């Protein structure tokens, strides 16, 4: 950690000295983001205090504070009163808005990607049928995607949608919810069940990680304005990268 | 599983033949509950179909169905259309009502217990202070309890409560929320963050389990009517026994 701080200060001084007109607090914030991107700073690391940062870079405390505020607004750091500033490198899983995921990844200076593995009509399995309130064996779309951060797969998501709600699967881009909205379907409420287990062989096939890291399993039913189930999904997420959040 | 079914049928026939006036569907339901309690039936096991149960016990299908409905209402089984009847032996963690936990345990034919490990005033740690909106190092109650099902510890829960909200810690029984209500404090909203990790040595000290089972970590802030934080809690739960549920 000490060494990371020393290197961060070196990067900061280098960036601050660069002859361009970028405001100082932005140079500062940008350098911290790059340090997270490169892995120099990791989730949970605490940054040096504002006073130290100011003294070691010759930048005023007001500017340091402004940089920290900007980083906090972007979700790159968390600041707790009197506790210091902590790197936040975890993705929050809440509503299944692809934009939510992509935004969070981009804000951490990384590149999000979503790969559709499957978009096809299947006979609805019994467990899913009861969640979607459709007849077992009726036609449903199975949408399966893998989410990536840079080159690393971080989660697998399977969604089942009653076939009548999707007219053109090719029109579904990164966000299933954007497609829903284009069809005047507005998912409003979500019921979630969150559990954990060790990765199975199928998960490990897609996602290479230390097999000592549990998988967070999130099962959600999304309901539209008329409380009609429009999607049932099961997401398998690396628990070292995701936290499930909800407010009720 | 086949063997479990054979033994279940034997227990059913024995109970049905017993010379007492308990209605048949209750004898039936009671026998299934006892089979869960004894471990003969486990979470996720699927019961024989209604037709088979009827034929193998000589009890009418209407009575079998009535028994299944009673078990479903008590949360002992889950029935999915066309899928059959599945044993449900998982505890749902939602609002932190002790009654919720106790009820769920009792309904599964088991004995709940809560052991207070700690009820004392401490200086508020920084992480907790920011969640409770109190000054770091101010006085807060730390309440720590271990929950048991029969003889087995299943979760550890730590709660922090601003000291001013608890006048008599000895008056806190199994349910902190009952105590809150007696003080005219009504927790209304909850913010939750759910993650998973492998059990650490402290968890394993209290809870003996296969160390391949992850721990579900649930962090919650409870807010009262005025949106004032009244409790911050961190619960560590066996992930083979708990699922976190929420609706938003």
C-alpha cells in the first residue's frame, strides 16, 4: 500500500506538470482513475489524506477536495466522514439495466462488453413457468448473455421472456429494457432472491477465476405497470466484483 | 431419493393407521413435516405426485391435495404448476424481524433460538458512523447475537444502534424491533447490500460447517418514519440455509 501511494504521488506530479490547460482537479481525478484501471489501486484501498496529498503534490487542499468530490460523484471512490477516501471497484447489481452496468464499468476507466450467447425460443421449463405465470412448455424467449469488463467475463445472465413480448429479437441491443420500452413495456417492480454457492463447471468454463471465490446468484422477476411478469432472470456473478443492492 | 420416498410412504401409512381422531390431511401434513425435521427429506427434494401418494397410502387425492395446500401455506413446501411439490427448507432473510425467523423455523418443525453474545456501548467505528449518520467515536450500542436452529448455529448478526435510542438494553428480548416499537420507533425502510465470501476463522469458530459453503453477508440500514437511521447491521448467514429476498 505504501508503495502504491508513492507511485500514485509520482503519477500525480507527472500529470500535474504536463503542459496542457486541463483544470488541475481534473488532472488529479484522471490520474486516480488511471491508477484504478491499471490495478495500482484496488477495491478497498484507502487514499492518502487530503492534507498529505496536498503537501506531496503542491496542489491546494481545496483543489484536492474538488478532485475527490468529482471521483465520488462518478462512483470511483467512497468517502466516509473522518475515515478517508476508499477506492470503490465493485459493481452494484440492482435493476437489470444494461446501462447501469456499462456506466459503472466506464466510470471505473474500464471497457464494458456484453456478448449474447443465445436468443431463441424454447419450451418454458416448469420452474420458470410458475414465475412468469405462463403455461409450462409454452413458448418463451431464452436470452443468455455474458458480461465482460475489459477482457474478463464477470457475469452470466439468463432471461426468460414470454414469446409474445418480443417481436424482433435482433432488435434487442445491449439493453433488453431499452427494447421493452420501445414496445411500450415498462418494467416497474422487481422481486429478487439472492443466494450464494461455489462456481460449478459451466460457470468456470466461461469465467476463469480462483475457484475459492463464491458466485452470487440473483433470481429476479420483473413486473410491468399491470403487475404482469415480463421477465424472469437468473444472474451468476463473481462475488468479488459484485454486490447486490436494494432498498425497500 | 427413491429410498426416502419408500420410507416416507411407510411413515405415512403408519401415521394414518394410528387410532386417533386427527383429520387425515393433518396426519399427512404432520408426517411430511416430521420427515423434514428428521432430515429424511431435504431442501429441494421433490415429493411423489399426488396420484402416487394417493395410490400408495389409500388416501383420496382430494385429501392429499388438502395436505399439500396446508404444507404450502406453512412454507414447508413450494408447488410449481406441473412441476410437483418441492421441499422448502431455506430461510428467507428479508426484514430483520426476529419473529420472521422464529416463525419460519417453527413452521419447519424445528426449534429456533437466539443467543445474545453482546449488548454494550462502544465507540462507533468510522464505517458504521457514516451509515448511521452519527459522529465517529460517538456512543453506540453494539448488539451481537447468534441464531440457532435446533442445536446448530446458522447466522451471526451484529447491530449498531445510536446509544440514545436504547434506554434499557436488558429489555431487549429476541426481537430488537419489538423493543424499538415499545419506544415508539418504527423502522420503515431498509437499504441492503448483499455479498458473499468464504467463511473466515471467526465465523467458523461459531458455526461449524463444511468450509466449502460460502457465507451470505447482508448489510442493512434501517430508517424510521423520519428517514433517520436507527440501526446498521451486518449479518453473516450460512448460504446453504438462507436466501435473501426483497421486492422494490
